[in-house]
């Protein structure tokens, strides 16, 4: 066959519709990428991509420092090859997404999240805390861990009769008791009560924190402060704190709402003071008794 037009033996054997320079490939318009606009011949490095007038625009800067914007998409060359410029991957968003995924893989206490494992039936062991605010804070940070271990947190109405309460509970090796006490510092009423209560059973562990109230275990930076307000003796501590913060403080409803506001700032264990963290973690370890087949 006479191939007078240079098509070869079969004009359909190749992609006869392909552009002379080849088909365009998608390329991310990363900062610094040197590209040429086919229509105008403008050549420059990518300095940014933005949305303007309802469209994506890529800005190029030539070697003289002049800048010009072009619609993002086809119509560009890179090293002489046709490309379709696409929006570069948002590294900041990607980083935030990666951090979110990493955070989701852990509980608020920092433990590795256990997926697909139902909460264990409540064991006989317990953790006692002094009040509702303590319980809510422990639940927010350690709730996932405690449910996996089957440990229940219960509230006390003060610790004045702690020794009697422990005798009534009758802790054993397989039914342990951990107790978190507020304002546990030397030469205080709380310290004397704890010293007496600890003699009741070897299967009870009593730990605490030095703060007047569990509120203070939240780092003040979460409230935008360098330190918690100092409240003089004889004044209600919680009401005084709320007043110093400039929040409503006259009623118990104000106190409850103030605590909810404080608690809402706690995202994970990193927002709590190390003293509280150490005490709660040790109590959880103490009351977590493995089933016989796991020993």
C-alpha cells in the first residue's frame, strides 16, 4: 500500500487524536512550580492559589517580579508538557485532619481507644469521689477507660465518716476500693480522717489532690488566666471564684452553670494538673483487678 500521507499501514492503530505534545496531566499548583500559560506565553513560578470572583485563580510571578493571575485548570505547560493545574493539597488542613485522627484513636485520658469492645459488666470494685463535680470530671477524662474495665465511680457526701463507710463496703482483694479526696494536705482535717480510714483494710487506697476544690485541678490557662483567684478565709470559695472571674455567682444555679463552663474547657488529660492525674491513674490501676483467666 502506498503510504503517500504518512499514516502507516493502519490509521486507527494509534491514537491519532492525541495532541502533538501529548495529553495533559493533572499537576498540583504547588508554590515555586514554574509553568507557562499557553495562550499568552507568560512564564512564571506559582506564588499562590485563591478563589476570586467565583473561580480558582493561580498567581504566577515572572523573573522580573511581575505577577499575573490565570484561571486554575487546563492551558499550561510544565517543561514543555501540557498540564491541568489543580489546587495544591491544603497541608494545614491535612495536618489538622491527621491530628484529629490521631486524637480519635485515643481516649481523653491518653489511653489507646479500644474499638469494637463492649463495656465490661460492672465489677465489684469502686472509685469514690467527694462530689458531683469530681465525678463529672473523672467521667469526662477517664470515662471510656473505666467502662472498658467495668469500674463504677460513686459520689460521697463528704468524708467525715469515711472509716465507717469503708467497713460497710468491706473491700477484698477482688473487690477493691479507691477513694479520691479533695484538699489532702498535711495538718488538715482531711489528712487525719484519711490516716484513720486507711487502717480499715489493705484493699482500699486513698489518694487526693492539694486543691481546695477539684475546680482548681483544671489548668487556669484553659480559662485564659495565669492562676486561679485567691479567696480569703470565711468566704465561699466557689462563689468567690465565680465573682473574681466576673461570672454570675449569687446562687447555687450560678455555681452549677459556672462549673459546666469550666468543665467544657477540658478536652483531655493535658488540661488537668499533674497532681490530679497521678492520683486518678493510680486509683484506676489499683481497683482494676484482672479476671482469673487473665492472671
